[in-house]
């Protein structure tokens, strides 16, 4: 059967991800500092246990709430921070921007 539509197996273009903003980078740094003070380590990017990633996400979310983060964006920001600090998803695709590289150096990575 001939399928004239776009293939699900071979997409025509990779998904577009927005780079992290300067405020996202500052938020990551503030959360990272608090996590260090609390002695909480991010899960490894190889971590297969979703429960460990969820516990870390919950810790990050708690920190954001304690810091007075806007309630409407706390889940989004907690996910960005969790991904960035554990080396998953969003952060990996955004590390090609000059701002992010600079931030990685500042964060000691």
C-alpha cells in the first residue's frame, strides 16, 4: 500500500526545542546550590529507576516552592531542573547554545 503522507518512522525534521532562557539558567543554579546544601544528589543519567527520578523531582519542586517560585510554573521548572541536573532530555539538547556552555562551566560541569 502506498502512503503519500509523511512517514512516522522517518520524520522530515527533528523536533524543535527552545533553548533555556537566562532566567531558567539562574533558576537551575539556585536550585543546585540548595540541593548541595541539603546533601541531595541528582540521579545519574543512566538511572533506570523512575522512583528515584521522581523523588529528586519532588525535592526540586519543594525547593522551588520554598523559594517562592510562581505556583503556575513550578512543575515546568522542576522538570527543567531535574532534567538539567541529571543530564536528561531537555538539557542535553540545549547544551549546544553558547549561553548554556558558559553556564555549564560556571556550574562546574
